[in-house]
C-alpha cells in the first residue's frame, strides 16, 4: 500500500501543495483554529488525505483533555474534510486548566502513567470519532524514572487502546543518538503492535559542545534519517497511511522543498512496489 505523501503546511510551503507527487497535508490545529477563519485552511487545493495535528491535548496529564479544546479540534477537522487527527505522547501541563510548560515532557514509564495515558486516549478517541486518532512519540532530552522500557510501554498502550502510531522518524533517531539505543531495533520492536501508522520526517543537528542531537525542524533531512525512514516503511508495509515532512525554520528554496518531497515519495513508492532495499 502506497501511503499518502505530503508536508506539514506552513505559509512558506503552500505553493508546493500542487506538486503532482503530493496528495496529503498536515494542518497544525493551533494555526487553523482562528476565530476569523471561515473557510478551509487549505481551500482551493485538491488534497486526498488531510491530518489535523494538535499540540495541547496533553494525554500524559492526570486530568482528561478539556472538552472545549476537543470540540474546537473536531470542528477544524470537519471544516477541512480531514482524514485523521493526531497529538503527542507526553504532557504539557499538570492538569486541566494548569499552567502550560510550553513544550512536551515525556511521561514516566510506569504502570500508573500507562493507565492514565490509556484512559485519556480512550476518552479522546471516543470524543473525536469517527476520525481515527494517532499519537506521536516525542523527542526528549531527559527521562523520568520508570519500571519498564519505552518499547514495552508503547506496546502495552497500543494493545489496550488501539490508537494509531505517529512515528516521528527523526524523534526516534534523535533519542537513539542521545540515549544510546539502536533506532532500527526500537522501530522493529514496536511496529508490530501499532494498528495503523503515520510518519513524520524532519531535519536537525548535532551540537558538538553539548554532545546532543536536536530535532529542530530547521535543516535538511540527514541520510541516517532517510535510511531509518526506508527501513520503517518496510517494517510497516500495509499499514502506513501517510507521511509528512515538517520544516519550521531556516526555510529552503523551492528546489529543496521539492527535492525532499520527491525523495520521500520515491522511497515510499519503491517500498510499496517491493523494489526498495532495506539495510539494517
């Protein structure tokens, strides 16, 4: 199955929505949830697969996500004829109405945290039905104490909730570099448990002084991430629904926008036709 291929929509790349190799678009909910916006966020473009990507459901918080936020999220999905909705596995506040931290923090890898996440994911999926929901595994620079590995946590979460996996290839690559695990082994262990998959690709950089890789969405996608993408496509063959590139800073010229889009498409096409090679 050939996944839908596209970009996370930004003002700087809207021109590329007409590229013949693009048939998907991801809309950041916070960009489209504007009180004076009365039309589709991508009005005029013929897009087969539209995903709404949220930032503040905070499914790792002790309280369920707020109904006002969910109502607005679902309304934007309906307004844009969306195919699916997604957000991140983490928490951005202590509870409903709590102070926003401004970034995603990883959930503790414990049974109580797993119970909270699964309860909140069940609540979200029921609320946004009939839109399928995907949860993104985040990049992190610290981990809280836990009683299980991240793959074990994810496998149990997928088994209990049936939620889709938004596999951010760059996040897994960054975490692997920063915490010393093999990202291919990570994906290989978790992929069989995910019922359906979306993917993100992005570029970042390695900070020599800090000895850390940062997922900045500001650089070209590196070769190692492309390799992990191709490998993950092979592992997820038949259940990868859509793939999106994210770019949020140091925007390239038109040639570079199209080069990465076409490479993403060609690798997916090669995998779906059985022509791609995956080296572990």
